[in-house]
């Protein structure tokens, strides 16, 4: 099975295009749609017809934003990200799906491919991305694997995603450096582009204390610049904006700086800490309009970043707000550039 277009450019190779993603899939399914997801494992819905159709509609709503001609002449694409965040070996064993990894990967990529086919205008500027999650809790570090252990652990799912026909792999909500290195080594062995996406605390650092600068420089050195690019996810944009501003002041030559390796953001709707969110029984949707403006501020500080979407608590409104803020800002720049000079 293969849906891969070998001539397709990935987001980091297509910088003139803004790529949107979906939003907070699991929080949407649980808090708004009334589904039960054991261990936050959304892939379980792919295994029955009702869940399959519901998830298709979820992705349709997001893809339709990009396909809408009302967005003007902006170059906008879409990254279809799979429902395999909880499909690595330990989680499958816990959920009693340990013998169905390839089936789950196949179904997840197939669903994305079928939705993409419904939007012909996305044929060029869209990619199918297989999602991988951390081995443990994204918010807590009980055991940090060695890089070799991390490579061996994540290799089976990365192989399954590649075999299913994904264009790339994105590893979401990472919280330590060793696991990131191991995943890159696994992706290099399989031969599939890999994106590492880290979750940060309210101070803009990993739960283990490292900054994104330390993360990127360490992993790039250990893997010969292995990741296609890096992302930040599962944290509100305002939590890491101060660090980005400081980095921009320290080094104006962003093309040669670690900050240029950050290619995208999928932020939380809420400004609460991870601990506060874990203990909350209600969904904090934040402010969708404000969310778009916050992401626009991030775009201004990350000149290489062109992948934006939502994470926990967000829905299609938040992604639409990102797009609206981007389109309005782009139109403003064009109008300013073409404004006649006064005589």
C-alpha cells in the first residue's frame, strides 16, 4: 500500500507555502464529540465504521479551510497527520492491540489519503504525515531511555508508517533529548523524513530543564542534522514567545541560528500549565481569535516556520483564526508594498 508522491515537496522544502494542520483531535473527540478514548488512543475509532466516518468528517472540516477560494491568492497547503500517536509498542500492549500495528498504520494513512482525494486543489501542497508519540507520559519523565533503546523502541511503528505510505513522520510531545535522537536514528534507518516536535513548560523549557536551543543543537550534532525540521506543540504560544524574542535579539542572522531549524507550531488553546490541564475536568478552549494573533506573532519571530495548527483544546475555529490572521497580515504587506508614492 502506498499513497506517497515521490515528487511532492515537504513543508521545509516549500517555504513559500503556509501549511496548516488539524487541531486538538483527542480533546475534540472526548470533550465535544462524546467518544471514549482509552489512554487518549484515537486510533481505536478507525476500527469501526461509525468512528471512521466521524474522523473523516473531522479532517474534512480542516482541509476545507485551505481549499476555500475565499482565502484569496495565498499559497496555503495542508499537513494531514495520522491518528497513530498512541500506536507504539508499549501503548498497543496496554490497550491489547499489540498484533495490529501495521493494520492501524494502514487504516490511519488510508483515511487521510481518502480525505485528500476529496480536495483536488490540495493535491500539490499537501503531505501525509505519520504521527508517533512518546514512549511514556508527555508531561512527566519517569525513565529516560538511552538513544539506542529509543531507536529500537520506535523503529517498528516508524517502519509501519513508512510501509503504509506516509510522506514523513512527525513525533509529537517529546520531552527529552535522548528519545529524540533515537527516533531520528530509527527514521534514518527506515529512510523516511522525520520531524521532532517538543512540548514545553510555561517557562519555555522542557520538563527536564533544557531549552529548545540545547535540544536542537544537541540532536543536530548527534544525527548530522537528521530532522527535517523541529516543531513545538502542546503548549500555548505565549509560553515560549519570550524565549524566541530573546533569541532574535541575540542573533539577527537567523539563517545560521538554531531558531531557523524550528519549522512549525501546534499550540494549546489554554494558557494553563500541563499540571493544571491534567487536573481539569473541563475543556479550556481559550480564545480562538486571540490564538490566531498569538501564532502570527510566532511567525514573525520564526522566519523559517511554515507549519501551524492546534493541539489540546483547539478545534477548527482556532486553525481558521491562524489562517485569517495570516491572510490579513499578508494582504496588508502587499497593500503597503504597492501603495503609490505621494507626489
